[in-house]
C-alpha cells in the first residue's frame, strides 16, 4: 500500500506590516490514503504471470520491491527492450523488459508464415488480427509476447541456454538480463575472443540445434544476431516466432514452414563459424539428422 500524502503539522507564518507583528497558521489540506492511485515505482511482479518453477534464487519476488527503468537497451523489428533495476532491501538485479509493439509501430509486419499454429482460440480476436484492425494489432502483440514467454519457459525447463523468463504482463515480457553494470552481453555477431573459445561456442551452437530439435522446437530466425555470448556460454534469444516441430496430424499446432525454418537456422548459424574458419558439419546433412531425431529420437 503506497501512501500518497500525509497530513503535516501546520506551518507557522510570521510577517510584519508597518509597526505591527502578525502571526497566523496555514493548514495544509488533508489528503487520505488512496489505494486507487498506482505507485509507478512498485514492482510489477505480483500482478504478472510468473516464470516456471523452480524460480531461481536471484529473482526478487517481493511485492514491496521497487522497479526503476534505466533506459532503452535496443529496438528490434517487433519490440523494444529496456533495462529495469529491481531492488528490495539490499537485494538488486537487472532485468530486460521486452515490450512488444502493435502492428502499426512494427517494422516486422509480414509475419503470417510465422503465425501459423499461433491463432488465438477466441474467434473475434483471430478475425481482428486477420483484418489488421487497431484492436487486432494490440492483440497480435499480446500473442507474440505470450508465445515467446511459453517457449522460453519450455526451453528453460529443458535445460537449454535461454534467459529465464521472469514474468509476463500484457505485451511486456520481463527476462533475465545477460550482462552487468558495464553493458549487455554481446551478440555472437559482435563477439570477439580467442580461437579456443570460438570452437567451444561452435560446439554449443550445434548442441543448441540438437536441443531444440529434441524439445520439438524450431527457432525460426536463429543466427549470430539472435544469440548472445556471456561468460563462455552461448545463449539463444528472440523466440516469438518459434514453431513447433511436430507431426502434421497435430494441425492446430503445426506450422508447415517449420522444416524450412529449421534448415535455414542450420545454414545461418553454421555459416558464421565457417566464415571464422572453424570446422563445421554440412548444414543440410545436420538438418536431415535433426529432422530424423525430432520425429524419432531412436534414430540417433
């Protein structure tokens, strides 16, 4: 409960007019507690959808915590990302707040091939998205945020290197911040480091492709621009467009572009390491192995 104002002791005001002294009291107006006035600095964790259990120890869950927006981190095709500092007593952590924009304010508008299998159950909402109304644009932003939150939760539980999804509130997704006070973790495309670590990251990239296939997930836009290097670990980010790699008989969740996405992911990610003169498997051969593994893990 946030106290907006409190009644203070009256001010005593003294002044002199000509030769006479005057003293009077000025009383400030009473202002009662107002529970309906939102506290802009209060943590948004309490009213949000929370990430999967077990919640990491570093996550601040107290409803009395404070949030401070430290400014923008980056602007992407479909969302903007800001850095949030959350504090409670002596505890402090940084979070990445990913805020999805509606269709009118996005540069990534031709997303129909990614939305297959992500249609809302509410027919009215689905029609509004299809017709690209203002309401539909807002609903679509919510669909993307929910999709990324669900995929991150799934992959985090499966043990893949993704930022922990702390919470979801409307079109805002709050994630584990990869970086420190000096700056965010670099994208793989911007990373510079020793040769032995490059080869270690290559091995992790291949392991990530296998891990995604094992989880039945295709990133859909995997590249050196959607992976981060923090410490000696390669992390996968930006997963709203992720597709389910599943049997076509499960039509409600199936995206017929999933295999094309997977082949492209293999080619784009491995091409980075090949350009760095690191030995990589043939991406199309790896694609074939991943498909066989995804549909029948006994094939490996």
